[in-house]
């Protein structure tokens, strides 16, 4: 796969960074996975989505990140997850250092029901148990 004229396999081998992004939707009868990213490395900076996205975003956060939640900007001190509701403001990242995160964008009645039934909180940091 090429990225900006460079072979991605060579870039990943040289950087020793694993990253995978999938943007083609996976569609079932009652759900759609619109995007997946695993251990995506980012340069210093913040992601600003003032009006969010039209789907649920499940963001896996790593220590050092900052995340805007319903309770203001929170520093991530331990591996956590934040589930952003469709249309919710999404602000996250690390202004000072390279950072990584993983994420899933999904929507549909099945996703709505699973989040309603199992998510302990929406638009909040949820620490992952060790």
C-alpha cells in the first residue's frame, strides 16, 4: 500500500509502529462499522470535531492524552475508553508529544442497543480494568 508515494510496509518496518485504518464500511442488517483504527500514532496536536460525527465513536485512550468530556478537559492517567455519542463534540490528543490511540466508528440499531445496555457512561472517560 502506498502513502504519499512511499510503501507503507517499509514505513511501518522503519518506524516500528503498527497502525491500521479501515474506512470502507462493514454493513450488516442492523449495524455499520464505518471505520477502525488500531494503535494509530499521531504527531503532537489535538483533534477538534466541534460537531462530532454522525455515528458512535469508541475511543481507546492512552496515558498522556487529554480528552474533552462532559466534565471538561481530562488528563488520561491510565488506559481508558471514551464513548462519544453521535453529534457530540470530540476533542482529544496530546499537544506536546507524539501519541497513539485506537478507535471504532459504528452506528445502527444494534450498536445503539449495545451501548445503551452495556456502556457505563457516555462522553466520559472510563478507566479500563487491569
